[in-house]
C-alpha cells in the first residue's frame, strides 16, 4: 500500500458508557478504526488512549490484558477453522483463565441457548451458514462480560429473527453501561442505539455529535447515509 493514509488526523474522545456509531461509505476506514482502538491493528503514528494509557506502547502482557477487557465482532466472523464451535468459544476462558472445558462451556451456554446454536457446538465453522458463524462470533465477543465491545457490521447475513435477538443483546449491553463502538450498514439500528455518531470520509473524521446534530449537518455524504435509515 506504500504511503497510503488510511486513518488521517483523527482526534476524538469517547466517554465511558458511550455507544459510538461510525458512519461512512465502504473503504472510509471504519473497520480499521475499530481494530486500531481494540489493539488488533497497530498504526505508525499517533496515540490510542484508554484510561489515560497509550495502548500502542503496550508490551505483550499489557496488550493481552487489554484484549481480555475487550470483545470484538468481526465482519467475517474470523472463527478458527480447524476447531469446533465449542472449542472456538471455550478457548478464551481456557487460555486466559485456565478454566476446565466444563467451567468454560458453562460460561458460554446462556448465549448459545439465546441464539439456539446447541446443535452446532460439535461442528466446525465450515459446516455452518455465514449467519450462524456471525452469531457464534457475537457470542464470543460478549460471553466474558467485556468493558469495551467493538461491533463490525454485526447484522450482516442474519435472518430477521436473529437480528431481533442481536438488537436485544445489544440493548442489554448498553443497559449495562458498556462502552461500544459500532459500524453497521443497518442505519436504522445504528441510529436507534447510538449516543454519539462519527462520520468518516477517506479516513478522516468529518463529523462527531448526536443524531439530532447529524440531521442538521450540511455534509452531503452524511445526509445520504442517514436518509437510508428513514
């Protein structure tokens, strides 16, 4: 990619407990922003401050501890292909907390039952539909009660019933005061749950504010996206 600038001069403060909805066209840097703040993608310059500490300077141990405080819903599910679903989901607890399989699966089961994925536990990801993989991906992101949750287009490939359940889960996490960053093509969903909106074009943050303020903005691209949700 040479000297391409993907995220450019972004300065933003996100208070604890905020649901921050990231709006922008495809390729505007939304997924990269989520991964950068989550410590999954390192940038060459700048700072990402969490509790006053720059995560870009974390050593391996500090970064692992930070990742344990985070949950990430990947756009492509990103499950481990040679593990069963139950192995994918219990890995976090077994690796980070030295839990037995029995202890770990007990932590996971309430969310498995919520999305009716019991029959898929013994299967590998390839045997599941993309929608089912997305649900497993969502379970993995929230099962350990993280402080920070990053949602990268969570409604993609879901049927209407699953979308309703994800909305309820998201609302539950919001009610618990989780700090959440959301990128979603479902503008109705995004604007209904957001406490703050950030609009991006070509890696630049052009707007940050409430939904009411966004509706009054003269940014054409932002208005086009908002109208998709009407």
